[in-house]
């Protein structure tokens, strides 16, 4: 699948991540679907980054994914069921969209929760 039509309007890091050839291809090793949420690191100051670490699904991925968000203006974590949301949180889908005033939003639908982040830009590192 090629880059979604909104990609040219996203900041560079978000555009690169959304445009990765395997991002939306369920059979690709770099498809985000089924990655497991491992760690959330929230910023202590406005200069710090928010980061999400995802571990690989043993049946699908060779690497995990680290997402870093810069200049955060919104961070929401919504729980769908109960307090044990970290027991098996896998990505079901994600969506990156440009914002009218610059930057981007990234929504990640997980098994039992949803994460929404608005920021200036993001980076993605597979490792």
C-alpha cells in the first residue's frame, strides 16, 4: 500500500512512519498490528518526549517499535475494560492525521484501551 493521501500534510517523522511500505500490510514484518504495548514513558517537563515501547508479537514480528512524540499538546489514555489493561494490550489499528495548525495526531486502538496523542512530530525506531 502506498502512502495515504494525508501524508504530504503530516510533519516529516509522522509522514515517514505512516508511509513505510509495511505499515498497513498485515503480512509485513513492520506492520504495527499485533505489536504489544510494553511501556509508556510520560514527559516530566515540556521539553521531554513521550514514548511508547511496543514489543514484537512472536508469531509476526522480528523487532519491537519505539515511538517518540515531541512537543505534546494532548495525551489521552482511555480504558475500555477494567484495571488490568496492561495484561495483553495489542495494537488493533492506528491512524496518523495532520492537524490544522501543524503537527499531527496519532490514535492507537489497543485490545482494551485507546491512546490519542497530539504533538508537533514523532519518530519511529524498529529494534
